[in-house]
C-alpha cells in the first residue's frame, strides 16, 4: 500500500490495526449492534468490533480536524472582517467496486451525527450524477458506466460548489440500483449540513490540465478530508463475484431489476458472468482511473480477505 520515494520517504504514517485501535482512547461507542447491522451492505462483514477498532478512532480524528477547520474559518473571518456563514465540512470516500464504500460512508454518517454537538450529517453518492441510461446508450457508454466519462461532471461540480457556498437547499439526483438508472424527477435535498459525506468510485480523480490557463476544478477540490478503501485485486474480484451470486436471490429476483435476467443462472454460469463483467469493466476502471488516485487520499484503509481493515495509512501534515 505504501509508496516511497528513492530515499525511503513516504507522505503517510502507517498504523497496524492494533496500534490504530489504541487511538480511540475514550471515544464512546454510540451505535448498537443492531444499528451497525443496518448500515452494513449486503456482502460486508462489518461488526461492532470493527467499529470500535477502526471507525471510532477515525471519528475521533475527524472531530479534531473539523474543530481545527472551524477555528481556521473564524480566524479568516476576523482577518477579512466578514461574517460569512460557516461552510460544511466535506468528506470524500473513494475506492473500487465491491470494496465497501457504502458501508464505510453510512457508518461514518451514523457516528459523526452522534457527536456531543449533534451535527447535521448528510450523505450523497456520485451514482446520482451518472448520465441516464438513455444518454449512455446513445453515446455508446453503457460498457463504460462508472468510468469518469459516464458522469455529468459539471452537474456534480455545481452541486458541490452550491453546498460549499451555503445555498439552500441544494438538490442531488437519486440513483436506483434496482433499475440501474438515475430516477427521473427524484431528488434528495441537502440543506446546509455541518458535514457532507460524498461517496463514489472516482471522487479523487484529476485530469489533464488545460493549456489555456482556464480554471480546472476537480471533485476533490471541495473535500476537506478524503478516504480511500483499498484491497488486493484478487480479493476485490472474489468479493464482487460473491456479491453477484448472492444478488441472484435478492435484488436480481425482482422482475423490475435491470439484472433480472441473471436471477436464474446456475452457480457456474453466474461465476463466469460475474468474472467477465469484473474483468471487462470494473478491473479496467480500477486500473485506469481508481487505483491511481489512492495516494491522493488523506487516509487509506487497507482491507484483508476477511473484510476487516488490517492497516491504516494517515497522510502526514
């Protein structure tokens, strides 16, 4: 996980799981086992121990970062002589398909919302900013769904800019994993949260800078803190295939499901189909667009085959 320069330097400090868990100190557990189960995605194995040893220390760290940012904001107000409303603290969560981004985003939302000052914590996924299937089909991009070019990036950037500017309410489109498409005329209102969590595949990606000197905002430019979930490629492939097999008897079995045609596949055919999709689309996206952004994150959570976080890398200040 750690990349070093030729002289052995790294921008990260690496914590084995046990050492990271000690950073919790006296941070209280505010979630019950039932609540942990509810925020867990289908194939994840998040349990109360994982929350205590990984996410409570992270909650404590974020509380320090948020407080420091608020102090800096007030100092800037004093310097400028302004009375701007405070900007929300935005946390980005990125990583591969099947790595557990949704679970991490939801457990963070649950923990942060129970800080003593009871902040308002909202969560959006960048799936809602995918182009509708009709557009992707017209442009020949259905096989590139989840790649950077499949997102309405200007709309996502406008949304983040509006959130940072304190406009209210700001709307984010809603995506349905059942029908595998953006829901027309369905929105979630984001109304000046104290903290906003933004979860998605390519949230840390940059692009080639233009040669004409024009502004080049990236999604990550709006983040105050970013987190990357990491796992070895073979582990990710296994998780993806396992999830596909499980979905045959759950979401895929719904006649409304975009993937209903896979519901009756045998185990052998389902494994072949899932492996093909993984290699043809998700692995390619991982190599081309997602993995190269890992070193841009402020924090990297490295998962092992058991789904547990085994190592934490925190960017040095």
